[in-house]
C-alpha cells in the first residue's frame, strides 16, 4: 500500500474518531444525570453544578 494512502486513512480516521467521541461523551453525561436523578443527588453541593446544568439543558 502506498504511503500517501496510509497517510490519508490516518488523517480521515482521526477526524472520524473525534466525531465518534462526541456522542459517547454526551451519552455518558446523560447517563450520569439520569442516575443522579434516580438517586436524588442533584445540585445539593458545589460539585453538583454540572448535573444541575444538564438537567436544565434537557
């Protein structure tokens, strides 16, 4: 396989990897919000600001 082809595949794969990472991070964050809501642990302390933000976002 030519070197130019390998470089193209690696470059495109890096972009696609970033596109695959975004939904994964969003889904993991949403799962944290759902679990926190089910355990009633939302926004009661300073570390809960992110969960509170996502609840308002949803």
